[in-house]
C-alpha cells in the first residue's frame, strides 16, 4: 500500500442518516438528506442508515441462518463449497479469500469462513445473461429454513440498495430514477461470514481477520454483530474503528461509484481487525455484506454533474463487467484504487 496504516484510538464517527421519511418528505427535507449523503460520500465514503425499512423479523432470520450454517461440522459446510475459487458461490473455508489482492497487495487469506449467494442467470430468463457472471447458487442440504431465511435478507438488502441509489441520484443532481437503468439485472451478491477462525500456527499474530481492500461495485449494505472489528483508513492513513449503531445498516461506496462520480465520492480502504467486545475481549463476528454491482453490460461514463472545465473526466468509459474484471486483477488502470483521500 502507498501509505502507512498507523494504529489510533482517536474517536471516529461515521454519520448516521435517518431516511424514514424520504419518499413522503418535503422538498426541504429531501434536500437536507441528500446533502448529508453527499457530505459523507465525499469525505469518507461510509454512512450508517436508520429508517431503512428492513423488518426485525428479517434480521432475526438472518441470525438464525448464520448460526445454523456456520455451527455445522466442517464436512457438512464443505459439502456446499463452490466448484472453483473463481466462482463466488457457496462455502469458502478460512484463508481462501484474499480481498487485499484487489489493491495489488500480497497478504495471507482471511480468517473468516464465508457463504455466498447472488443473482443467477435463471433469475432473468428474458435475457441471455452469461453464467460466468451470474452463476447458479449452491445450497446446503439438511437445513430447510436456511434458504428462505437467506433469500429474505437478500431481497431486503437489495431493496435498501435500490432505495439508496434513488437518494444518491438526488444527491448528485440527477433524476431520482437515474441508476435504475443500470441495475435491472444487477450483479448482486450476499456474503455471509463468521469468525475469526484462528489458524493453529499463525505466522502473523497481529494480522487482520480480513485484509485491507476496497469494494468493486456501486455500494455495499452491511449488517454485523455490534463488536469492534470494521476499520476504515482515514485521510492520514490511520485505521479508525467503526462500531455499528443500534438498528442501523452500515453502507460504503465501491470503486464503481467513485469512478462514476469522477472521484467526487470516495471508495474507502477498509479491513476487519480481530473482533473484540466493549471490554476488549476476543469476540465472534457474524456479518452479511450485500454487494450491489450493477448490470454487467452497462457502460459507465463520468456523471454529467461530476464533470466540468475544472474537473475533466479522469477515466475512460468501461462496462461494469470490464471494471470488475480489471479490479479483481488488482490493476490500478481499472480506476481509483488506493489514493482515497483525494478531494474532487
């Protein structure tokens, strides 16, 4: 990485934004919400949202699903493992995922085990979607409630993501439905994780549970247990803790949104440290990260509200599939990667 990441205990606050009344609010109210979003997106690229509309029953079901799957013996989990590392479906054992590679950094694998589902080609039979980009999901056997519980959360998080893109559009002086054209068959994925699973003989005792990385897509909607683990790199290259507020969902912008906004908005480098509770004791962390990626064949160019004579377009047009492919290869040419403290 191009900047040192120094530990810090300085308080750090991710803005909490209440969007309960977005659809029915006055023009003044909506303008105030849009301004809060723009400020957070331009400064740190992370926000927390309340009033998101996800029912408590969906959150409860998600917790049951996480426990029912990850509490199984390893052979049962491995039976739901994907066919190859390049296909993000099914179970991933610890140390098999390395998101830091997207930044061109070599690092040990993550200490979390994961389970991933996503949009399938069969979900859009009216379109000839490539199975390589929209692979079929893999489900464990013997857990009859797992699939409906997971899909209830998938749909709830997807609804939150689509609602947020409407707010984002207004924040960027665009028509409220602008992003809908780009997300009708979005490359969406839900990654459930649990851990950390500490190796028997760790080579690096202080290594993070999940390495430093940025997300590839438009935005990520995150639910997690309320423990200290998620960390954001600030403008000085220091790691800052982000503790989820009660009832809030943490949302961060991805590289695609940073590119789309011509770097007006930020895709922040973040990682997951070894989880601890409020007393500093080691803790388990369960999480569900929903990645809203956009249509694989959509062509992304700098938004008109983010380009002018003082801010010419920085990046050439690219399809979303091309952007993700380049990002997975850790290529800086794919767009904005490390230098997240740049201001528009």
